[in-house]
C-alpha cells in the first residue's frame, strides 16, 4: 500500500481546534479575483505557485500572518474550531435548474460569497430560463465554472 506523501497519495486531516494538515505532494497556487470597474468578479488571476512540500498546515482561524499557512495564532486568540459542515453527500442537497442545453445545480451550503454567480444586471438563476440563446448559455456556464466553492455546477444533458 502506498505511503502518504508518495506521488498521487494525499489526505487532509482536520485537527481539533487547529490547522488543516495536508499530507502528500499538493501544488498550491495563489489566485486573485479579477474585477470589473464596478467591483464585480469576472475571472481568476493565477500565480506564483508556493514551493512544493510534503505537508502543509493551512490556517483555519483566519488570523494567520502567513496565510494560507498556519502560524499558530489560533493558540493565542479566542477561536472556536468546531467543525460544523454538513457531512451529507452534496447530491442530497443539490437543487437542479433545467435550461436549454444545460442543467445547473446549486448546493447552497457550499457558498463562499465570491460573487461569480451574478453581476449588476442579473444572476445565473435568472439566466437559466434564457439559455436558448447560445450567448447567454455560454455566459452562464462560464460564471458557474468560476465559482470557487463548487456550490454551482452544470451538466450538458
């Protein structure tokens, strides 16, 4: 059986009241939102990659001075590290929205409020009814692809 840390073998350990421990060779890359002049996110800008390591400790408290890495700040602040995530399969929570040539699904509990699902004119939930127009369908699919949490997904029926 392969050992953790060998190529292709990874796992994430959630430590009680501590950082996520990522074991195995995982390539981490910085990403920043690209926004319009109105502050609307429209793309991701990637670069540079972090130096690859066999393990990473990733911050969960949100206060590390070395984000995304843990600097042990969680040990000196009042922070509740209790895991509250819904552990049911996403398929049990996903709502489907059928359009023309595309089906969009939505798992609300995964939302990170990144904002790629809409702009100042509309949102993907309104656009789905207009997907007979190939340009609107392509735009909806691109917006869903940019969703960082996986809340929104689409399928081509």
